[in-house]
């Protein structure tokens, strides 16, 4: 994951926003591409050596993770009209001490502002479908709506949600 975070953050198509607590420590972040379609392939191709080394390590330590990665590289359901031409919140996280304080919402708002400033007209994200009612409700409160659901490898039911900006 370190390789992914490092290369995704530094890619020119990325949007990354961090929140700091009162002590100046990172207490939350949001990261994603300005254009979702092909983003993972673009960062892999731009950092071939780093991903080769990471792949070799994973092959010896967690070989099943390579299968999962390959099968989840493209999160678009073929039966939809999903062209991937939108900004996507790929990762969002808030430290346990900062949860429930509006940090996630503020991070999303800042991501949305930057995506709009850079020309995006829609934001999407994926989240778990099962046992995730609180998170889905929060995303609905942020203006995101369910677009479609799909199964990611190996049998994880997911929502794709969107918001026009």
C-alpha cells in the first residue's frame, strides 16, 4: 500500500487533502484522481519499477493479494453507462480521535472544491453495501446518491455513489 499511496499522491491527476488536529498532526485525509478512468493503470505505468518491486514482494509474502489486486483494478460495472469521466474519492480516512467531529465531511468538501476548480463536473466513490448504513447515510447527507451496486473480488458487494458538482 505504501507504493500506491506514494505514487498516487505524487501523480499530477491526483487530489489529496489532509486535515490537521490542534497539535498539527494529520487526523484525516482524502485522496483520489481527477479522472477516474484508467487512473490506476496511469500510476502503475508511470512508476513501473516501484510496482515491479512491490509485486515481487507481494508474490512471496501474500500471493493471493495479487489476484485480488488484478481483479479489482477496474471498479466499473460493465452493465452500466459508467465511463469513469469523473473525480473519484478513492480513499478517505479519519483518525478515531477525530471521528464524529465533521472532519470527513470537511475533507470531502475540500476535495469537491478542488475537483470543481480543476474542471470536474461529478464526484464518485465506492463503499461497502452490507452493514454500512451509517456511512451510506453520511454520504447521502453530503449529497452523494447511490448510482449502482456491484460485486468486487472476491464477493464483496459495493455501492458506486455520485454527486454532480
